[in-house]
C-alpha cells in the first residue's frame, strides 16, 4: 500500500476536472467518490451517525458527525482528496488538524522532503485502514430497513436542499446541505413489520429551505417495500422524484399513464434490507378430508406448551368447573387472573424505535390503562401508514363516496349458480344463531324486538345474563360462565352455556359493541401464523380465550361427558371464534384422547369479519361454517381490500374532475356520468389485473350467503358463497345495514321456508364449495 500511495504522489497531477453539467431533462453524471466512511454499518435512529459529504469541485472532503434528529454537525475532520481526471477516482487521506496538507499546485522543494511527506501520508492511510478492518461488523438486523441518502440529480438548481423520510409514523430528516446536489451520505434506520412490508411505502420528500419564506416542496420519491423482493440485501440505485400530486401513492393507476414524462429528477440511495419471507408450503399436496394439526411456526411451540400445561392442571383440579368467571359489571369483579395480566399483545412492539406520542402519554396516563395506551399507539401507527399519500380534502372524499356509490348501483352481486342449502343446514344455522344473538344481552335482544321491553330490562338487576337465560329458555344453572361489559382490549364479552338438546357446550363471543371492541377491530395488522396470514387483533383475542377459559372449559367437558363444543359469534365475535376454533383443532387429538375418542369441535360464525388468508380459510372447511347476508360490508373488509378502496377513491376523484361538484351531487345526467363511470371501471379492472395485488383476508371455513329472491323479495335463499366474496368491498347504501342483527334474525326463518321446498337429497358438501360454478360479477349496461 505504501508503494501505491508513493506512486500516486510521484506522478504529475493535472488540475481537477470541472463538474459535469446536465441539460434540461437529463441527470448529471458525477464521478463516484468512494470513501472509508461508507464501509461502516449505519447507526440506529437516535444515535450519532457518521456522515461524509464530498465536493467534486475541490479536493477537500468534510466528514461530519450528525444525529438524525439534528441538522447541525457536532464535529468535523478535514481530509485531503487526490483526484485524477483520467481515472475519476479519489483516495481519502485523513489527517489531524495539525497534519500535513499537500497542495498539488505547489512545486516540490526537493525529492527527499516529498518522499518523507509521501511516507507519512501512506503510513497514516495504512493505519486508518487497519483500524477500520479491525472494527466489528454489525450484521444487518432483521425487520430493519437502512437507508443511506447520498445525493440528488435534478433538472433545477436548489440552494439549500434537505430530505424528509417517512414510513408510517416514523419520520426522519436529513441535514440542510449547502451543495446543489445535496451529497449528504446520511443513514437512517426504520422498523419494518411483515404487514408494513406487504403494504407500506417509504416516502422521501425533497425540500428547498428558505430563510424568509416557507420551504418549497420540490418533489417526492417512493420505495414500495414489497418491490424489494428478489433484490440484493444491499444495493445502490436512483429513484425518480415526482411532483407530490403525481407520486404513486397519491394517484390511481389510471392517472399514472399521463404523467410518465413529468419527473423532476432522481435521488441516489443506498438500501440495506433483508426481505422477510413467509414459510414455504408445498402447493401440490391436496388438503386432507379431515383436519390435521397445521404446521406451526416456532413461536407457537412455547404457547402450545403453556396451554397443555394449563390443561393438565385444570384436569387434575377437582373444582375447575366451578372456577368459571361470572360477572356482569367489571367493577364487581374480584380479581384479575395472572394469565390475563401477562397476556402479550402480538401487535404492540415495545422496541425503543417506536414513535413517541407525548400528548397521548400525558392524557392517557389519567384516563386509560397502560395496555390500552399501547393498543391506541398501534392503531395510530396503522392509520398513519394507511393514510400515507391519501391527500384528499373532505370535499374530495365526499365526491369519491358519491361517485363509487353511483358506480356500484349498477353492479350486480356475485351469486353461486348452485342449488339451495338443505333444510338441515338452514335449521342448524338458525338454531345456533339464537346463541350468538343472546351474547349481546338485553340491548341486542330488545333491538330485534324479542325482549321484555327496553325500560324493564334496563332497570333489571344483572339484566344481560338474565335476558340471555330468558331468550334461550335454559335453566339458570346451565349458564356456566359469562363476562358481560368486559372493559379490556382483546377481551370481548362472552358466555358459556350447556345445551342439553345437542349435549354440547356453546361458547358465544360477542361482536363489536364498545370502544374496546372497536380497538380490537382496528388493530388489523397482518401477522404470519400457521403458514398464512391472520388478523392481529382477533388472534390476540383468541389467545386470551386459549389462556384464560379453554383449560377450564375442556376440564368441564371431560368430567361431564359432553360430546361437542360449539363456538359461535357475530361480526368481530365470529372472526375470533373462527381463529379460536383453528387453535383448538390443533389439539384435537389431545381432546379426543381425554374424551375417549368422542369429541367434536364446530364453529358457526354469523356475518364474521375477515380473519385469515385464503389457504387457512380453505383448510378448515369441514369444521367452520359462516353465514353472510348479501353484500354485508363487514364480511368483505380487510386491510388489503381497503387499500383497493383507497385506490378506487383516488380514481373516482380523478374521473369526476370534469363534472364539478354541482353535477356530481345534483344535476348530473346519464351523459355526464358515462365517461366518469367508464374511467372508474378502468381503474377497477387494472386493480384486478395488477401483477402485485394487495393481500386480502378471507372468511374462514365454508361460507353460505343468504339472498333475497330476485323476483320475490320476501323470499330468502341460502346458497354457498363465491370464493371471491372477500376480494372487493361494494360501496352500496344497504351494505352496512345488512350487518345488523335484525336482518339475519328475519332471514333464517325465511330461508327455512325456501329450503323446505327442495328435495332433502340435494345437499351441499362444504368440501366441494370451491369447485362449484359461479356467476361473474358484472355491471349492467346503461343506455
């Protein structure tokens, strides 16, 4: 190395080449300047980051220590760069403040003095290189995205540029550069969950700082995290900078065709990321007819071990069946179980890089529990990621809703072209529907007009469980356990009843009826589970039941020779019941050994929320049955489908831009609407044909749909549902009202009447539903 440096200084040196200039519409191609600093890993957020900014106009390089939250350098080291025009490379020589500064334009005094200077510089360079080699290399951490912002190449001149990096609720800012091309070389680290990898984008907003006026937004570059699949873990690339209103996240795919030539430049980034891959499965293996334990992820093994230990303890406890919780008012509850206090929220990360919310921490400490604060922060994080790039005004959002409602008015729903469900299937569904509705207590029972009166039941002592007993017409002692008005997140209200008619235990889980239930709904982050995806909030609720209720429940079933466990629920309760059933079926062999081989687990979910991915939903068709009324919007909602709705809203606003608000809301004719609806159709078709689609969650098990007859509206038919039921949200006025209790309560008796008119041998097997023909979702032609 010493000889190479000496040879470099001994050659005659031409003057540094001038900076390359770029014409309009072209990127400048500056010579790359490697330095020793870039050989080190990036620092974590909040820690001091070593930054090197190199100027090609001069031979001096400044190295600064900059914190991601600060824009002022804290220390600097002066370096000497030797440049040659022929190779366009540079060698970095770090010196102390009193070190030797050699100027290539100054004539050499003599050969000996120059050799001494060269030897000193070579020794210094060798010592720095050895120190860097001896530093421990920190491996690339999992679930972390490291971005090194290098420089920008624009079609315009900036005076003091800086970049703001945003990923969900994580936000960082580079220092303000005094150079036209930035040349920051500053590193930042982001937390990336598997859910964020599926849906989120990293946004880099470029600004030009002004001393007196407001900083000018120059443009935005975006990195879709899902597009990093298949790329190297570390690479350097340029990303195009667009106007904010023309970036990928702020416009639909239809408008993107018209803006391919309006970018303003590019930003050079060094990206470090290890792509998170889901567990691999063999798609050639046919699913078995009977359920078998699914392959488990390593994180589930510890949970399963704890459950089996609790189950063994409950089986040995002679009084385990008397330890069920029975309370209606949370203030009267004597104590909280230890397991509940130690329940881990799967969607809440205690990592130090989680964004801080000082106002929520201050206000929440007075009003809500610490666990609830964590859940609220998780909801804010998900909402921030979903709203990233969704920059519509209130008037535009209202316009989009009106346009989509007008569009879906002429869209016919997809119906299976099969026979009706058998009378046995309809009666079975209607029978367990009563248990699901009773879980809503006196309010839900009176809502459908089957209570003792609102005032009478309201003033009744412990009215919820008393109304449930009256509605189900069971003895008081058969209501084994109940917890109404539960005041914790991921802890829905429920009850356990003994059904003597079927010799089974019924576990009924209530749907959304409180603010805490709403938080469970909104924690909709996808998680990897059993080789697929699952709704994070519902899975955590199912974990609560597995930890706090199921061991005592199974012990009771074993001691009293009950032959089956039926889990029912509506809405949120239906989704939680489906996931809980999947968990219990993994232990089916253990349960059957305890019950001498005679034990059955079945789930009936009514208007359930989407809870699992497609492969998991199909795996449990023989044990889970779900029932949906027509175009119920709740049974179509998932984070992926809402991302499609977001794109549809952006396209609707763009399509209706020529109409104006007056025609959209009041005076629009069919001729005015025709080009708008055609544009929305094109956006919808492109969403379905996209190479990379937003992953969606589905309703688990075999799904039946209740329809009003096309000609006789008072007649209701129950048919197998299409396997594409959950892939699109239909914006219709009746979509929300079809989720209410009264609709399903009136539908099952009418569906029973329709099924009585078909032969009993026309049964539909849940395992063959996916093979039935379907009627495609089409749109009526308008004149």
